[in-house]
């Protein structure tokens, strides 16, 4: 059976990480890709587990040497997915999930049209802002940058294969499971 690549995007603070964590708990045969970033680690984040943390110079080097399947600048930091990491996972026969921004998602779709793009929407912009502030992981200027990115993200989401509104965690996880299970049948 062919293995599939799924891309999950959603505005910062929408809760996509929580939806994914629940999905992965119940579906341990799916592998979550580990991205590279130039952002500083948050408290508790571990290099090689949450991200591969890199300097801007190293990141630019990887761009110049065509190491990324996709990359993007998001809210002042660079993020990217290494080709080698994805190719290795697919060669190992794993279904893989990328949790990346919408710019990167559309780059993946261009290169791998069989990739399935899923966008997680907030119930409202107000709810999103409250969530982003409530998690206390960013300072005010970083929050403002993330809120500015929301409109662009929602516009790009029009080109995604599926959208899920995260107004209820259980329901959102259920919807994600249904979408992925239908897509797996097409493999
Ligand atoms: P955070 O800094 O909150 O961990 O992530 C910020 C944004 O970057 C999120 O929308 C996240 O999905 C996105 N992101 C994480 N890894 C990647 C990646 O490898 N490529 C791209 N394009 N975006 C990423």
C-alpha cells in the first residue's frame, strides 16, 4: 500500500497542535515530521524532538543547497522541512504528517500533488486572539505579527483539500480521523 503525506495548517493559536496530538495518540502508526526553525526554543522544547533548532546562517545554507522540500518565513522566523527527512519516512513505509504554515503547504502540493492539505480554522478571530494571548508563549510584538498573518493564512486556505473548524476538540479530532481514513482507502 502506498504511504501518504498529509499537511495540517492553521493559524497560530488555533489549537492544531492539540488536535494533532490527540490524533497521533490514537493513530501511532502515523509519523509527525520534525521541522527546522530559526526561532528560539520555548520552555520545554527539545532540539530534535519538537524542532531542529538552527541559526539563520545554517538555515540559509540549507536553502542554497536545495535541502528543503518547502520553507517559509513566518512572523520573523524561518521554518522548513528537509527533503531527506520526508523521503526517508516514506521509504520506511510511514504515513507522514507535516504541521506547517500555509505558504509551505502550497509549496508541498506543487511538488507532491498527491499530498492532502487540511486546514484547521478558528471558530472566530476573537477566539483565536484570546487563545493566542492565553497560552503566554509569545510577547506582544510576536502576538501582533501572528495576528497579522491570520488573514493571509485564511486566504491561502481556500486552496486546501479540507477544512476543519476547531470549536470542539473531540469533534475536530473525529473529523480529522474521518478525512484521513477516507484518504487512506484511496491508497
Ligand atoms: P511555532 O513558532 O508556533 O512553533 O510555529 C509557527 C508556524 O510555523 C506554525 O503555523 C507552524 O505550523 C509553522 N511551521 C512549523 N514548522 C514549519 C515548517 O517546516 N515549514 C513551514 N512552512 N511552516 C512551519
